[in-house]
């Protein structure tokens, strides 16, 4: 059994924000797989299931994502190396896609919460959102909608990331990373 978690914040005011790229990608995965709702209020999130694949959108807000991840992990007895977390990453340029297993949170509050609840040895799908000029602008930046130029190319990037996350449930991390990593973003609005 695999658990893929897309990080984000619930609510219409956050739907198209940079911090919700994990939710947007997970929604695409639900469409690709035909997964059906399997949610229970005890999971603290929207849960979808297709055979041995679980797709989770925590509804606990970003800073408490670990609560939902731990609830699903414990209920379904999922091993930590079968958890994939899709999240925004300020340290990568917009449109980049990288993969990693384990490691620190890089200051990401959603990852910090998951690490504290289940450990940190899970696979991460890191979606680059770029960063603001000043550190003091980070909160406003991640909670702000994508620019019009970024929105114009979200579709192909999200689709690419969704396919990559699905491939991680079938193939080793190094193979998927070699096929799907995007270091220099290839998405362009022009």
C-alpha cells in the first residue's frame, strides 16, 4: 500500500496559492487514477483510494499536516518508505521538480509537522515555487496566488509531477528522478 500526500491549506482563499501546489497535483492524480473518495473524519483530510494507492489532502492546515498523515499511516499500517509527500519548495526555481528521500524540513512547516508525527524517511516530491526577494516576505509569497505567467504553465508542470509521483509507486526513486527531474524549468508561457 502506498500513501501519496499533497500538502496545502483548505479553503477557497488558498486554492490557487503557491503553498497549495501539493493539493493541485494530488487533484490531478485523483483524475489520472480514477480514485474514489474513502474519507473518514477520523483521517482529518480528504482521502481517495484506488486498489493499493491512497491519495491524501490533509484538511488540518499546513502547520498540522502530520496529524492527517499519521492517522492514515497508522490506520492502514503503511511503512514510512511507502509515503510520498508532494510540496512547494522555496529553494527551487518556479517549475523545477526534484525528488529526495529523508532529510530535513528546510523550514517547511508542513514537513516539520509530518516529521514530528511519523519521522522523516519518506519520499519528497519537491515542486519549486521560487522565493521572494526578502525573507520577511515569505509568508505572504507562499500564501499568494500564482502570477498570471505562472498560471499559464501550471497545467503541464502539475501533470508532469502527478505522473512522476505515480511512477514512484512503481519504480525506484533513482529511476524516477532521472526521468522526471526538472532542474531548469522547461515550462514557458511564451
